[in-house]
C-alpha cells in the first residue's frame, strides 16, 4: 500500500498548481505577443517505444495554435532565442542539466533566395520568389526548398548561465536540421510522404560520459493537447461533469445535462505545434539522486531588441544584452488558471526555486471557488441537495501541494523535497505500454502517468479538474487497491468523486508509439 505523509509544513511560500481546462497556449499577456517563444506543453515520461526501456523522453512544444494553412511564412523558431529543457536531479529546484537549442534561418542560393527569370526572352530579370518552396519536396529531393532551419544543441552541466557547456553533434549528417512545415499535399504528395520526409530529421547524438546515444527531433507536429478551449474560458460554458455513465457510453446515464465526450469539443483538433523532442538514457540524467528527476522548459531572448528601420532578411533587428527568460512551463495548466493576471508575466520569468513569491495563490486557490459560484445552485437544484459548497474545504490544500509541488512519497518525490512547480518523474517505474495506459494516470491506477511525469496521452485537463475539486481526499486505486493518501478527508470534498471533464477525449490511442511520439502535422491544404 502506498503511504504518503501530509506535508502541511511545506505549504507556506509555495505555489499550488491546481488548474483545469486549458494548457499553456497564450497563457500570459507578454508572451502572447511573442508566439515563437510561447511554450505550450511540456511532456516528460519513461519511453514506451518497444526496445527503448531505460530511456526518458522529454518534449517541449512551442508556437501555439498553428493553423496548418499559415503560409507563406509558416512557423519558424526565433533565431535570437535560446530554447531550453531543464532537469533537476537532486531536488533543490535548480537545474543540474540543461539541453539548449538555438536556431538559424537561411534562404537557399547562398542566402539570397531562389530567383526565377521573368520577362521576354533577352530582357529577362532574375526575381526572387515569395515562397518557401518552388516545387515539390520529398525525402529524396529537397532541392525545391527555398528555406532551411538548422539548430545547435548544447548540454549545460550545472547552472544554465555559469555551468560547463558541451556542444552536441549528430552522429549522421553535417548538423542538426529542422524539416519544413507541412505546407500541403501538392508540395509533399501525401501525409505518408511528409512523414517519411520528416523522419530524416530524427538524429542520434552522443553525450560525454553516456554509453548509449540519445535522440532528438525538432519540427512541426499535430498538437497533441486536447481541450474545450473556447467554452472553458467563456466562464465554463458547459456543465463540466460526465453526462454518460462512462466516457463514450452515449447513454446519458451520468450527470443530468452534463457534457459528454466528443472530439468536436476539442478546439485544438485542427492545430499544429512545433516540438523539441529529446530522448536520453535515464542513467545519464538521474545523477546521484533517488532516480526521480524534475523538469521544465523555458525560452529566453537577449534583453534588448532594436528594430532595423531598413530591415533585411538577414538583419531585421539588432539584439544585445543578457539572455532573459520570457517563457516557462513545467506542469500543465498553471499560468492560465492559477496565477493572477497581474503576476502571469512574473511567473513566466521566474525559476522554480523562486516559487515562494506566489504564496497567495497556494492557500486560496481561485478555480474551485469560481466553479462553486458558477454551478452550486444548479447542482443543488438538479440533485435536490443542499450542498453548502462544491469547493473543497481543507485549507491549506495539502493534497494539491503533494500532487503538484512535492510529489508523492514512494512514487515521484525527490530525495530532497523543495516545493516548486515542475514535472517530477520516477525513472525507476517501468513505462506502461501504450495499449495499457490509463488516460487518468496515477488516479487511474497507472503509476507511469501524470502526475508522475506526463505522457502525451494523459488527459491532464480531466485529471486536474478532479484533483482541484478534491479527488485526493477520497481513496484512489493504487496497484488495484483503494488507498487513502491521508492528505485530507472525504468530508473535505463534497464532490471529490464526481467525474469532472471538459468533454474533450484524449488517450494513448491518439498518440504515436515511436519517437517522437507526436503525430504527423495536419496538411496545409488537406480537404
């Protein structure tokens, strides 16, 4: 039986990551103005691809809400930025290892761009084309591409700013390259051909002191996150409880008027995203800790950007000054629905070790009270009940602190406990095969899932909704046995066992089973 001791003494000065119903897409006012730097989701899990036991996969997604047809420029990364995946392996909420990525954007024809002869014979002028390709592109022939992104990958040991830096290089090819976005089916013929083309950009790389190579892929993918985005931010414009007896049962046997699972509720179903995916041997990132690692992703820019009044492709601006963090993401759903709007940009620029500054959002989380205001009267009327509140009444919310800030003892709690916002993954818990995964992770009796890391098929919206409304105050299944976590009591959470949901289904069957796991992006010209 899993035993988890309460951590009430750790409450003061920490941030609660209670949230629901959206991941980090345009989550803070300042970063919403810079989508190329906006980290949308971060995943970290024990690899479940066959034959990759003992590896950890980390996926950092950027550039939210990409319309597949977003030409002619599509979605390049910012060449002035540094994108990073941080790993804490001793529990002090400070990175011990960081993978950094910096990008270079170049035009074909030695940087001048492809030009075509235009005009009558004998009077033709060579004129540069306005497109990123001038003909079909395939895995066998990319000569018609007018644009290419390359990137440098660096491993920093210790503090990201002052630690030891070592450049990483691919074992094949002459450098790391990023595929063109999925422009459309005339350019790439078909989804299958685009998948073959993009597959060439999966690279093996070696890390000093690591016997086995890692893998990396950077490129456009179908956004794996699933969420009822528009209705959620319209004051939760649906009844957020399962309307069927079980998800997908289509029997109206659940909560009267509750929302039922339907892919039509997923507002990201037609969106792409840009992914940085890294897979490394777990033994090479765990250090001397207890095998649990913490992770988060950031993006940084030089402190000053001066626009060129006579901008060119090669020099649209001048950047200078110290690198300054402008985006941060660990666990999902934090900055949208936990942090007050006046502190969202502060959160984006902070580090996990600084999370004490957000203490007011810990002891009095807003989301449960908002749901109570919106739905209490309707729930009481529907059920003929007299519930005084739908919101949990245990303060401080030790259940949320354990789930999102410190980890569960014996599952994903690090050797040193420093309450802070990051994903925590126990690398010693074997991965669950895709066809056996529970979309509800630990709460679904699957210890390899969220909040023990996060897999792309974990339905973190529904999980977080239920946890914030008190699910951990009631016994949960652990190894098939209902287990009281001892964090709070059932009477603290009137609706703790209610099947809260946004009605947008997600599970492992919607995700790939091989690195980089995320599905081929949507075609820009698909019917």
